[in-house]
């Protein structure tokens, strides 16, 4: 083959990376946010064991968070294309097992496999985007990635609910399987990449990117964002039911100001950073975290005697606070490490992002339940209120107010820490220039970019 033909072939294989990765990643946030809506239909067919039903959701989320670290270390050794393809294959097996499940435990096993495979897809796919693109193309690819993640997260419950209504709960997992098949086939034409030459034998998980304080500061941004946004996305419908007696349909409509900004904010942030010289990613991150703090405090207007329309403005702030960083975090973080550490960096980043989401949602539920048990004499009524019962609206509103105050304070503390880390290791030059320097001198990996 001539050099010119090889060049054309290389361009084609590189150009297909973004659509293939985005398609495969799209199903992940849907799986995270959209599975719970199928639980009633699953329970009606397979049984209503509380623990087994809960693992239909946690069985994906927990392995997905934990295995991003493991796949990150593996990817640097075996290559990002292989990691992505293997993840798509494992996800396909998990989806098929879920679709064919005749028992809740079989469904749980399928969800566990899907979570392990999903972690490989995200880790390998993110590293592929970083290593096959550069400059403006890399920024655009990660802006699209952020938009896709936001779109999947925001539309997950609606998409899954529609599938349950049209074809039954198995359709939720069948859709994920179809996308996994597409990713397996498409991975054949993805460009080959070299595995890391820096083998560190016996080191299953590589935390070395955290020695780079700039990388650490960026990796903490999704933690702050998760703290300020994800519990509200998950539990605000319950609060609306408990405080205002709102049914699921009306609550879903009221959630639109919280989710619609997520669809447009990543592209907006990327455009501002790359067209306005004075706007840096760190400025976007600070604006987002400030919006989250103010938005959480704005939710203090929720009360039994207050119109729910007062929630629209704080919900918009929270939506933009979550969405603005989505298209910038991965590109900034991976640009701070050598190319041969992209897999480990992506693994650590996604572990912090997804792990923090799991922790803050669980912490919110535990904190709310404890406050309601302390504030309501009858423990049965307290647990009913925690599930959305509207017989203790004042008590729920009081507990909710304490929780959102705590969320805003903790988000502010994290934002302060992020800025301290950034300022203590700030250097002149942009991410792209620093990345090029890191590629030629990996020892600079502990130095930051500004």
C-alpha cells in the first residue's frame, strides 16, 4: 500500500473513533439513571425481593465505578482499542443475560457483567479520544462526549420508561445489547494504539496521575459537581411528592429545568473557552460550582405552602452548574498527564466521578432518613415520608432544607480546595503545549498546567 493510501486509511480510522465511542458511551448514563423506572415491571414478573431488586440498579453502578480503576491500569498495558472492544463484548453478554433472565439473581448477574463492561468502554473510549485527537479536534470530541453523557443522564428515565411501556422491561436491556453489538463490530475498524511501554509489574491500579496537582484539582471537579447536583436529580421528585403532594407525571415535567440545561451547557462552555481568550476551563469550573452552591441554597424555597414554580430558577442554576464542566473535565485532566498514562488517568478520573455519585446519593438517602426519624415520632411514618409520603410535609421540608445547606457548604469547601491545588501548581502555557512536553519528558507528570 502506498504512503498516500496508508495516510487516507489512517484518517478514516481516526475519524470513526468519535462516533463509535460516543454511541457506546451513550448507553452508560441511561443505564445509571434509567433502570430504576423499570423496577415495578421487573418485580411483577420476577418477584419483589427488596435486596435483589436493589441490585438491579446497584449491580451496574457499583462495578461500573470500581472497575474504571482496574480497566485504567489494564488499558495502559494491553491498549485502549482492545480495552474498548473487550468492554463492548462483556456488556453484550451482560445485556443478553439480563434480557433472558428468568430469575432476579440471573438479572443481577447480567447487570454486574454490564457494569464491568461499561467501565472498560468508558475508560478505553476516553483514552482513545485523547490519544487519537489533538488541539481543537480533541476539545470538540470531549465537548461532544460531555453532551452525550448529559443527554443520556437527562433522558435516561424517559427513554427507559418509554421502552417499558412499549415493549416491556426487557426492552431496556435489549437496547443496551444492540448498541453493544454495534460497538463490537465497529471496534474492528478503530485505529490500533500502542500499549504503555512503562510496565509496572505487580501494580494493579495506577494512582500516579494523582501526584500531578493540576490533574488532582480537575479530578475533584466532578466530585464537587456530583455533590451539588446528583442527589437533587435523583431525589427531588420524592421531595416534591412528600412536600407538595405532586404525582410522578407532574414531578417529571417540573424536572425539565434541572435537566434541559445539561443538554446545551457542555457545548456552550467549550465554545466560550475556545473563542474567548480570557475564559479558561478553570473559570468555567468556578462558575459551575458557584451555580451549584447558589442553586442548592435556592431550593430552600421548597415548602408546603409555597408555589413550586419558585424552584425553577434554582433548578436552572443547578442544571447549568452540572452541565458546563462536562465537556471540559476529561480533556483538561488527560492533557495534564503523559500519553502513556491516559488509561490510568481516565480510570482514576471516572472512578472519582462515578464513585462520588454513588456515595453522595447513598449519603443523601441515609441523612434524610435519619433526620426524618429524629423529627417524626412514629418511625413507620418517618420511613414512609422518606419514600415520598405526603403526610409529614413540614417535617420533610425541614429535613430537606438541612440537607441542601450541607450540600452547598460541602460543595463550597471542595471548590476552595480545587482552587488552592490549582494555584499552588500553576504554570504558564496551555494544556496542549504542556501535553506535548509531557509526551517527550514523562518525568514532568507531577507538574501542573494552567
